[in-house]
C-alpha cells in the first residue's frame, strides 16, 4: 500500500507527487500474491478507487488551460478606444490651457500600461489566494474611505471629496479600490456561508453589516453614482448566492426609510428634476444632458470622423474626456461606433457570466459574478446618463474614460476574472469534488451544480 497525498484544489500540495512508501509496496505485493488482506483492506481500496489513480506513482494536477480570450480582446479593445478618444476629446482643451496636447492623454497611456501589467500579474496568480487577503483588503478599503474626510489628505473636485492625496504619490480614488475589495470579501463570505445565506439572521443581517460601511462612506463624500454601482453589484452577488425575493423586499423597504430619514442633497434633487425636464434650465443644470444629446445627434450613422467633433475639448461639452466621452464617440464615429462600444461590453458580460457558470468552485463563481456585474452595471449607468435615460452622475465609462485609479483597478479585476477562466470546466455529469453549496437540491442557490471533470494523471519520475 502506498501513501496517498491529497489536497484541496488550489493548495500548494495540489501538484504533489503520490509516491509509495519504501518497503510497504513490496510487502503489499507479497500479501496480494499470498491471498492475504482482509475484507476491510479491500473495502478501503474500493472506496479510494474513484479518488486516486490506480497507479501510486502519478502526479495529480489541477486543471488549467488558456484564459478566455474574448474577455482579453474586449477589454484591450475598449482601452485602446479609450486612449484614442481621450486624445481626440482633450487635445484642444489641453493645448489652450497647458500648451500641450498630450497633457491629459499622456498620463492615460501610462495608467493603461500599468493596468495591463496589473492584469497580467493577477491573471497568473491563483485566485483562491485572494481568500487569504479578503478581510485585510476590505478593512484597508474602509480605512482609505475614512481618510478621504481628513482635510489635509483629501482633494475636493466639483464639491465632492473623492480623491486622496498622500505625500508625493498621485491622487487616488479610494472608492475604486473599495469596489474590488468589497467584491472579493463578499465572495469569500458568501461562499463560506453556503445555504445559510437564505436566512434573515445568518444571511441578510451580516450582509448589510458588511455592505453599509462602504456604502455610507461613499455616499457621504458625496458620490451617489458610485454608491449606486457598489450597492447594485453587492445585491446581484447576494441574489446569485441564494438570497430570496423576500429578503430584497425587506432591504428595499429599509432603503426607502433610510433615504427619507437621511435625505438627498440639494444638488442631487436638482439633478433628478433636470433628468425629468433638462430643457427647463438649458444653460444651467440641463447643459450637460442637452449637449450630450446634441453630440449624439450630430454623429448620425457613421459620424463626423476622428478629431472632427464640434463639441470636444470641453469647450462646449464639459467632461468630454471623462463622464461624457460616450457622447464624443457617438459624434465622431456615429451610431456604428457607439454600437460597437456597447457590443464590446456585451461580449464582456457574456464571457463573464459564462466564466461564472463554469467556475470550479463557489468562490470563483461569485467573484466572477461580482466583477462582471460591477464593470457592466457601471458602463450601463454611464451610457444611460449620456442618452438621458438616467440622472447625471459622476462615474466613468470603464476602460474608456480618463482616470488612473479606475483604469488600474478595472484591469486588475479583469486579471482575476481571467485567472478564474483558466480553470473553467465544461458541463458534464461526472462526480466532482466541488463544495456542496453549489448544488440545486437546496432550492436556494442560483449557481449551477458541480460539473468538474476528473483530474488528469501524468506519470511521475521514478523515486
């Protein structure tokens, strides 16, 4: 009999060599030839027949393959379009103000390069290791959000203290870091909680206690758009993990009561009224919305051409290279260009959902759901603002709008998504070692059942 070394997928011992203990294999062979070995030995051998290979001199390797290239292609294409459009929409304004047409797009190129590097690093790291740092990352994100309110450390832009400046380091946006930190910790917590997520006491209350500190701090900055993205992403993960509709009803009622008690700020109420009728103040609160619609209308089907925007440079459309960059895309490349950008986000959403459905464990599935929901919901809100489907909010279009913190963190999140996609498995009916909370038998989980294939065995080198 040999010494069987087993480990959970993702641990360091997953690639361990299964070797026989010297001397025991020869004794076992002699016992077998002599007809020795009781029923208990045969029963134990039979119970292990499906768990380990028949040969003791094999290596157990975790399944890995190439990442989902559709995710990589969609994200890199979006980033390339973003650099091109940031330059097209900011060159004139940068030349007028700083006598340098590359003043805004130059840093964007640097941030994109650092983001790609972060994506390549996180793609090569086993995503399961994130469970070890999930709680410290969540706590660090909360601390950064608190530091934003220190007057000597924050940077107020547009009446909102969203930026953190520490010493000579570039200004960072802690809310972007908080998005990823919260998603990682929620995925870890929900995977550990299992079917108890459907309980009000064990699921809803702890979920709100985790979510509320981040949501409250971001809302206090104030940043209503980012608050909406964070809350919506967390609720999507909570539903996929197995929460019931009644839990969302209770949390919705609590949210309405909180909004009544806390109330919205005056500028937020103005934005809501402007959304209902932007032409009541066309040169004031409704200026952004009207100019964005005008840019889209000027683009027509095929657009006016790259660099031919009449509203670019922030001369007539404020934040043309940031919040309203989609309007410049529609003006210069028309309906075709705008539809292409939307199609790229649809590809990202489809590939992310496919990765979640085929993830090898619950943590990976919830992590993929959270990252996909975050990026696609934020894109939907940004585009919805530009086309006047939603009130004006100050959030960026992922991978396209100018911004260092958003670009680097988004690329790092996509790297994690690619790491999960490297271990996705096709749907089969074979027995697996996936955790029990992935099954449908409990009637709660909205994740697919385990469908992991058997682990491939390769001969080991002789001892």
